[in-house]
């Protein structure tokens, strides 16, 4: 495991929400210095620095980033003389399975955990995982940490601290959400060679969507994104997309992504101050909204 630091120019889109200096972990997966981490640590970064267990700093650069899974790849400019982790089978992790969470720092930075859940996760930032891994107890420095099986293989990458790790309806209990490594395997080679997937980008609205009192509510809007340009506002309530009633956040995303590629126009039925209205939004490509390196 290695440490990862990035700097982000103040004029980048994510600078205000995610910060201009970010820190976390990465898992070395290649003898050539290839490292997998969680994507938000490197989003729009112009510098990447890797720290090894001996405290040495290594300049690195972004190799690839996939918005749909959340994985990011970086590579050090010179190989690190550490043994890489190998990919395991994250589908083998079932409820109450035991594993380890690790970050930079060796044994002192390792925590024994149990799998508290395998379930769908819908993130408010237009993000959906079908089979996320939830672990307890909580690991305090979760971003980019590694979920490691008892055989030493890499099973997931740390994404979030969550307060309901045990699932809906269960007592609140803090834990972490890990992106399963099996989600990376089908796209790994393409990310390494091309930096992003060649498949048509999903339509993106730039909405932060929350479930509140049984309704879908706009909790925030990306400045200058499609929803912002269409005049949507924080506090608006979402009822339907292209005439189809929306059940929950995951249902909203699936219907949005099924509407066509980025650039497709969609019609949203909304409510604002008890007044219903419809608005047509031309979706965008999230990757074009953000900038990387010297773009």
C-alpha cells in the first residue's frame, strides 16, 4: 500500500466541493508502478505524489479514470520496489465474511473487518453500484484504502464512510463502502491503454439527488452543468422522466442512462413550491465537464 496526494487548481470544477489538496491511499498492482485508487482523489488533479512505506515520495501521473465505477489509475514515473497486490475475486465475499482493510503504514494501518452487507448503492452524484461491499468497523482513512482477502489478494477499494453500514432498517452503525475489484476487471485493460472507456458516455444531468420523505429531491446542482443551464434549483422535487414515474434514486439513474447516450434530451416532470412543471434538459458528458492535467 502507498499514500497518495494530489493538488487541484482552484479553477477546476471539483475544487470547491472536494478541495484543492486531497490525500488518501492507493494499492500497487503493477511492477511498473501502476496503482489503483478511488477516482475522486485524482479527479481534475494536476499533480500526483505517491509515498511509499519508507516515507519516500514518488512523482506520478494519471493513467485513467472511470466515472461509472469510480476507479482511478495512476503510475509512478519510476517503478517502486514493492511487491504488487494481485486481484482477488470480490464475489467470494459474502455477508459476515472476514477480511482486512489496509492503508499506508504497514501493520499499524491494517484493520480486521467483517462484511456487513452486499447490496446496491446509489450515490447522490449520479453514481450506482449493483453489488457494493459494506464493512465494519469503520476505517478512519478510507479513501483509496484496500480491502484485502485472507489470502492477501485485493478485493476492493475504499470509497466512503457510511453511517448505515448494516443496511436500511437496521440500527445506525458506522462502516465503509468498498467498490468491488471485480467491477474493475472488465474495463482494466482499456483504462490502462486509453485512459477512459470507448463506449458512449452515459447521459449526465449534474444533479445531486436525495431521497427525502419518500420523494426525490434536488439537493444540489453542478454549476454550469445541464440541469443548471435548464434552470433547475435546489429543493425541486423529481416525479418522472420521459413520462415514467420515478421510484427511487437508483430507478432514476437507470431510466436516465437508458434514455440514450450523452447529448440526449430528456423531459423531467418536477415540482417547485407546490407547482408542477415539465422541463426538457439536454444531457451532457460528465468527462467533458471536468478537466485533467493541462487541459
